[in-house]
């Protein structure tokens, strides 16, 4: 395993479209292992492959000691709305409010190619949406909104 360098938002690479994974092989496993080592080294909540320079539709989440790998994720259902403060390992030191669905259902594959469906809400839903955006070259700084009343 190896810690990989994180691509900053100032690098145009971060805006590229990631491509679906078609082969669930050792190379994919190595990418995921390296992403875990990278994410845990900075105590982050989520990391997409594009952020370590690989244009594959892959991201990982580390939330409340729950570690999940998503390959070829698709959000199939969204409901409600929430506005929370987000940050990003590619946008060091910046935090802004972003509007997201309160609840999302995502279909994805694990590293072995097994399909799964996950419905999540609150902060986990924020993270799923944030990471899915990365796979399409979208950053949270593209979606900044006003903080909800009562905050700030
Ligand atoms: Ni991010």
C-alpha cells in the first residue's frame, strides 16, 4: 500500500470526467487500498479516485468508523433537502455551506463486483453526493449556498 498525492482543485485534472470500472481486478484492489491509506493518513471522511489522479468511478467513505467502497455508483433516489458545511481534501482549508438532498439511495459495486444498494441520510448522504460529484468533475465550491438561518 502507498499514500498517494492528492490532486488540488487548482489542477485542471480534478475537472475531468471519470470512467466506469469494467474490470474488478488486482489493480482496482490496489487503487482502493492506496486510497484507504491516503484517506486515513489525513483523517478524511471521503476520497474519490480522481483526487489521487485516477479517472475511475470509484470513491470511499469513512464515516463513524463505517468504511465503505463504492465502484460505479449511481444515485437512484433523492429526497428532502439539507444545508451543511462541507470541505474537501482537494480544497484545503475551505469550508462552505452546500444544499444537498436529505436522503439518497445509491446503487454501487464493491471491489469484487458485487452489487449493493445503500440508503443513507444526513451527513452520510452529503458525503455520497459530494463524492459522486467528484466523478463528474464537480466540486462543492461550485455549489456554495447561504448558511441556513440561525447558523453563522
Ligand atoms: Ni471532495
